[in-house]
């Protein structure tokens, strides 16, 4: 059975390769990338949370709580994950788990959270992340609230910024997804990727 889990949408990056702005608000098939992600992730989770820096009002139409990084100077995805775990501990004491998703990945699997939990349980480790096409996607993973203070120490005292280096300390299961007809972890980093996302959207059957 899949434990109740909060979904964290990571949108705290600077989007330099996209020319700035909010990548998740770019449109694919007439809807924002963020809308596609929310539609796929919401049924898998017991609530969603958005990690974003700056004015949260730009995401108001999605009706999600927005939490900014607590570690300054854009410290990367681990800072967003820590912010999500802190929010979870303060606001949803009924949940012990959080799944993080990059908010610019519009085709995430509809079985993502269940499979991550299954792999973690089978391996007897506290963490799990997604993989596809020979690549690991450490930002798309599963995190227990119980490790948030260790993560805080790594970020604020040790200066750790690499996700996979931190997860290796504790043990992380890896779950592979097929990339046909569409890599479910395709993300839109550059303007040209938006046209490719439109093409891939037309190949989806679910």
C-alpha cells in the first residue's frame, strides 16, 4: 500500500536556458506546463505544494500553497526539497512522505508515487528516484520528513548542493521507466523544447 504522500512541484529555478521567467507557465497544447503536471500528480498525492521564489501571486490561479527556498542565493533543488519538508512538518503532521517533481516535466507517469514507494520498500532504503533512457533524475524522488534535519545540516553547514551525493549517504532506490512513445521525464529547458513538447503531447495515449 502506498503511504500518504505530499506532492512538491519544484519551480524555484532561474530558467536561464529558457531566457528567464517561469518555465512551468509556458504553454503546451493550450495549457501551461504546470497545469499538465498538476493534472497528472494530484490523483497520486494527499495534497500538492509549489516551491517557487519571488511573488507567489503569479501562481494564484492554481490554488496551491507556495513556499520559497529557506536557504538563500538559489541553492538549487535541495533547497526547494528542504523548504517542502519544512512546510510538510509544520502544516501536515499526518504525512510522513513527500514526492518531488520538476514543475517543467509535463508528461510525468501516473504511477510515479506508487512505484517510487514500492522500490523504496523493496530495497529497504529511505529514498527513491526516477530514471529513464539511461539517465537518473534525482530531482524526481521520494523524501521522508524524518531526514529533513540531516538535509538542513548538509545544505547550511556542509554546503552540499548535489542531490545524488546526499541521497547516497542514506540509500536511494532507482526506478526505471520506458521512454517510448514519450520519455515521461522530458523537461522543457529551452525555447526549442516547447515545440518538441507539443509534438510529444500528440503521441500520448493516456
